[in-house]
């Protein structure tokens, strides 16, 4: 790992305070989701979606305890691309960080799309009839990404001050919206007295709503304070504290927003039969809160509706700005630990920002604009890619307690022997509730990305020649393409799930077995927990209550998956080891970046 600092190396600027870390996490969480998720949450779960926000928030708190501890242990920029590396080595962490990278970069595009989608209510020609951005809409979204790329390039000090203003705005506007709706137009009957009652789609919907509605996506921004840890003045104190305070604040805000939105529906003005949540979603999905405020007919709320059109640019813009930086810092983090070429971690001499990584993020975010159909579609995939990375938190912390008990821990998770496993189970269940289709897509993306790490500096440590890596890549990608295409287009027995999933599982097992045969590297063995999780999550999600062939009914599938998650958790803890990079930190202390 190339983390040692040299006298001539340009360092990241240490500028961010506790307030900045708190606000980075806040602005990461309050973005486009507050503008869109309340109506999609009602579509999936009705008024019971209030419980979905609370339960999802509690799940994230379980994970945040562990992340706060890791943030204090390893206060590096791009930290979520590194944590599992210290306990499980190369491959386990790389697969997790690869998924996280895809999720983070996609989020940059999502927030730009959100701004343009809301703007389509007063600017014509931005969104087509199919929900896709028009060429003009794509250009506008690309221009927004370019603007915040420049802000990130100029420097973290400029962005820090910019973010303080944006976050203050992003907290104020939702809270004022809640106050206005609750005081001027609130109908309690919308929560309890409509057809179907408070839980119109059953209790299972409360959990199944989390990912497709964008609720998980809303909370995922907590990690932004962790991503900028290397640029904090006092990271080992401020990063854990700022992150925990932020998630508690945002849970309260989102629950109040859902209550206010649900109680503020004027069914008559909307032209929708009371209790028809699907019809409401179809009518208001492009700009939910704006549509609701206009439908009330209350003069003050009509005025406030136009303020929300302004906020519909500012709130997603703040999140877009944060993710532009955090996505770049993910690339920076992967380069710092040697997964990709070291030059990608280059820091600008004048601005002291990871400028190469920022430019790469800009290019990829622009590329993702083109195939993304809508905000609602992409948040599900982006959320799962990110949650997949969260599997690391409990296992990594527990492993470090075993192999490095004397590491300085500025923050220690309470009753860790309970919160660590709960953090893993929470992440695993969020993966499961995403549904088979999304799980299948993410695992395909993870398998496809595996060979890329072999082209970086670690190839020599694994005793692999370039010709072997090229050959392995070609074979893996060819087989993966045949298996996936065969299932998608129903080619004979490949259309059958047992055959398809068996081949996809064997592909993962075969690649890891080959890498261990060639290198005998301990990190290959330390990856089996993740491969096992991939295989079993696909099987249970296919045959569980949310899958295409629901054999295991609700809630027994949740119980089965929880038990499997516990088994995988302890396999992950057992397969950890004292990596060379962790030993270096133990012997020499944290490297300066």
C-alpha cells in the first residue's frame, strides 16, 4: 500500500470542522429525496411509510455506530473504499469499494436529473413523454455537474463555506414546509380513515418500500462526513460525532415531512379518488410537494410552492456538490491503497484537492446521464450498490477487535458485541429488501469489475503476469456475458433460475479458486464470506416473498435471511487476518495524507 508520505508530496488541506462534518452529512442526506420520496413511499406502503422512515433510520443508526468507530480509526479521505482492506486484504474490500464507487458516481447523475426534472414544471422541453431527459435536459444536467466539478477543484475551503450555506438552506426549507402544511392544511383522516386504513398494503410493504421509494437513498448521505475525514482538522473526534448527530437530525426531519405530506393531500383538487395511492403517484411523481401545495388552494401555500421550485434546484445541487467530491475521494482512496494506479491519487499543488479523481468523476457522471430513465428508477440501483458496501461495517470492526485490540479508538461503539452484528444484519436486510432483480444486477456488476484490480499495482504481489490477467479477464467477461444474455433472452436451460444462478455462482468460485492457486495470497481466502453472501442472497431473494417464485412466505423469508446473515457475519470475522497495511499502522501510526 502506498500511503507513506514523502517530503515532496502534496498534502490534502486540513480545513473542515465539526460543524462542516455535520453539515456534509446533512447535505448528503437532504437532497432530492425529500422532494420525491414521500409520494413514492405512499405508493408502496400508504401512510404506514411513516414507519418505514423510522425503521430505516434505526437500521442506519446501527450501521453508523460502526462507521463512526472506523472513521476515528482510519480518518482518511475516500475512507469507505479502504476500511475492509485492513482486516480482509485486497479482494473483499475491492469488491465492496467497486460497488460503492458505482453507487456514488451514479448519485451525481441522479441529483442533476432531479434538478432538471423539477425544473421541467416551468421550463418546457427538458423531459420527454417517456420520462427521459431530452438532449436539452441532458446538456443542462451536464452543465450543473461541470459547475460543481469546478467548485470541488478550486478547493475544500471554498466548498466548506459553500456547503454551510447550502445545508442551512436545506434544513430550513423542509422544516418550514412541515410547519406550513401542519398548521394550514393538515387532514388527519388521510392517515387513518381512507380505504385500506393506515396499512393498506400489509406490514410486508413497510419493509419492501425502503429501497424502491428512495428512503434508503435518502439516508445514505450520512457517509459524506466520513469521505472527507482526511481534510478535517480533528478527524478522530469530529468525524464520529458529526456523523451521529446528523443522522438523528435527519430522521426527525424526514418523519415530519412524511406526516405533513400525507396529511396535506387534497384528493378532490388532485382529481384522485381518496386512498388511491397509485393514482396519486402517477399524477404527482414529477414534482410532489409543489403539486400538493398548489392543490391545497391556500394562498400562503401557493406562494410557498414557488419557493420550493427554487429549493428543487438548491437541495439536489448541494447533494450533487457533495457527491462530486466524495465520488472523487473514492477513486483517491482506491489509488492510495494500490487498487488502481497511484497517479489517480494526485493532489493539485495549488488547490490541494484530488484533481485527477475529480475530473474522472466528472466524465463518468456525464456518461451515466444518458442511460438513466428517471429519478425513481435509478435510486433503487444506486441505493443497493451503496448498501452493498455497508456490509463491511460490522465484520470489519469485529475483526479489528480481534486482530488489533490495542488500536487507538477515539470513538467506541456501545455494546459492540451487539451493535456490530446488528449493523451487518441491517445492511444485509436492506440488500434483501431490494429484490432479486436489483440484487442480480449488482452481483453482475461486482463480478464484471473483479478483474480490474488485477491491472493495478497488486498484480505483482499476486504473482500474476500481465498475460495471465488479460486471459483471465477475457474468459471471465465472455462467460459472464453468455450467462447473463442467456438468462435475459431465454436461451434454453439458461432461462431456468437454478441453472443460471449455479453458473453465476460457479463463475465467482472459479475465479477466486484460480487466484488462490496462482498466488496463495491470504486475501483470497478472506473473500469467501462475500462470495457466500452473493450466492445465498440471490437464492433467497428469488424464492422469498419478494421474489419471482415466492416459495418462502413472509415473514419467514426475513427470518431465514437473518439467520444466513448471522452465519456469513461470523465467517467474515473468522476469515480476517493481520494485513501488512494494518501492521504498518500498528507499528508506525497513521500515515499523513
